[in-house]
C-alpha cells in the first residue's frame, strides 16, 4: 500500500461552525479559519492525509479525499492509542 | 457505505454548540459502525434526554428518543423482544449516572447485550450547566457558584463493580482509540460500557475557566495515559484510557431464551 496522496479537502461551509479543532490539531498546519470563521486548506501540498481533521470534526464538515483510490481505513493504526 | 449514508442529513448542521465533544462522539461512532459493516436496519439507538441524547435524531438507524435517565430501561425492553438487534445507548453523565444511575448498575449486573456510551462532559449541558455526579469536588457550576463539595463517581470503577463485562474509557481527543474501543464494545456480547470524556465548552469549560474546545481537548491529551502505563505510576493524577475489563459471562437474553425452552418443555 503506497502513501495516500491528497486530491482535495471537501469542507462543508454550511456545517462548519469554526471551532478550530481541525486547525489546531493538524500536524502540518494545513488548515486555517478564514474571515468568516470557516475552515480552509491553505497549504494543501503539506497534507499527509492522516485524516485526523476529518475524524475530530464535531460537525462532520471536513473530508479528506485521496487519490487514486481510498487508502486503508485509519483504524489500522488505531491500536497505538496515542490518538 | 460512506458515513453520510448513516446520518439523517436533513437535520444538519446539528444543534450542538461549536466545538462540542458530543459531535466527535457521533463522528467516531459512525466510523466504528461503518468499519464493522453492520446494516443500518440491524441497529437500534436508544437515548434519553440531554444534549448528548440528541444524537439519536441524527443517525439513520432505528431510533428511540425516550425519557431522561430511562434509556437503558427502554433499550432493555427492545433487546428482550428483539435480541437479534444491536442496541446502542448513548447517555449524558447526568442521564446515565444521576437520574439513571439505578438503571445503569442493574443493566450492568444483568449483563444484557448492549453498548452503553457515557458521553461524560461533567455537567448538565442541556439545562444550563448544573453540576452532575461527574463534575467532581472543587468544580464550578451554575448550581455550585461557591464550588462543588460532591465527590465524583469513577465511571470505570463503578461499571466494573456493577458487573459490566466490557469496560473502556477514552476521550474526544483520542479519536483513533475511540473508534477502536467502540468497535470492540459493539462486537462484545454482554453489557459494554464506553466512557468518553467529552468537552462542553459552553458550560463546563466556561464555568471552570478551561478555555474553549481546543484547550479542553489539549487537557484530555495531556492528562490521560494508556491503562497500566509507566506514566501512571509516575503521576497518579493521570486518567487512564483503554480497555479495563473484557470477560465472557452468561448474557441475559441468551439465558432468558433457555428459561423459555425449559418452561415450554415443562
Ligand atoms: C425526569 C426529568 N428530569 C429532569 C429533566 C431536565 N433535564 C433535561 S436534560 C437534563 C440533564 C442533562 O445533562 P446530561 O444528561 O449530563 O447531558 P448533557 O446535556 O450534558 O449532554 C435534565 C436534568 C427532564 N427532562 N426529565
Ligand atoms: S473541526 Fe469542523 S467545524 Fe471545527 S473548524 Fe474544522 S471543519 Fe469547521
Ligand atoms: S489530513 Fe492530516 S495533515 Fe491533512 S489537513 Fe487533515 S489533519 Fe492536516
Ligand atoms: S451546552 Fe455543552 S453539551 Fe450542550 S451542545 Fe453546547 S457544548 Fe455541547
């Protein structure tokens, strides 16, 4: 299984409440809140597709789309319990 | 199926405040169910009353939104009549352990097959920030303006003592672990308790000057550790996370089925 490559972040601006959780905990500082307090990907090229933003969003408002196909589910690494 | 197929999209954006940990519990639960691959029609979610209990409105399973504290009693009725269904019972800490405390310990003692999720934000969110049995000594709440003198329950110890056959704890920060323990709890045959420490920035956070959702999640990150870790020996203040109990003991509905067989022959 190769490294997942980012296609895009889909951010649902209607659902995002601007809590900043995805922004703060992104290990690569990919995300920011814009002037309307909605999450946006400002440096998508740095994204490592860990999906932590997607999994921690309380509003189901952010999705990390990878290419070419969906990679293994995040649960594979879950047993470490550090996150 | 994508997780969007498990929700009632028409009710989104949901009613929870910005940064409310209950939304992260919903997120993790949907992933757990998706990864197990259970059909939506085989799941019944039963909830009581509270911000946490509103979760049942957002999922596209069979759902029952019942009375404050009584979710486990309704769930017991559903499970006894349709034992083949998977029961998931999310509750607030007040719902589960104040008004619903008696239902909680007896459901655990019977070992009836269902997954109880305690969405523990240490406060009554829905009604405006009154203290709960999980607030803990020295905390502030609208009903404890001069500080709370009640000691807290330890949900894990309580569940173990009451006889639950699967007991785990995690937090809204530890999403990978949340998904993992929820999967294990749902697959376990017997009464499973998953305590999830979750943030209520609006009341618990504000009343106790803990900052917003981000700071409260940082707290979960920095003040918890894996069960049995060396860190816990060095710093006993740390809260342990992980699976505490997993045992195979006779399950209530299976035993009841045997009683029916015996009575029918007799
Ligand atoms: C029988 C009954 N008593 C009291 C209430 C008022 N009430 C509604 S929700 C709630 C507590 C909510 O706290 P919790 O269960 O911890 O859930 P949260 O809102 O924090 O998620 C109370 C006391 C009620 N609805 N029914
Ligand atoms: S975590 Fe979700 S709701 Fe919060 S800012 Fe990010 S996308 Fe928006
Ligand atoms: S997938 Fe990981 S690296 Fe990429 S934006 Fe989300 S949190 Fe940041
Ligand atoms: S009051 Fe607290 S528990 Fe209720 S939705 Fe707001 S943050 Fe969540």
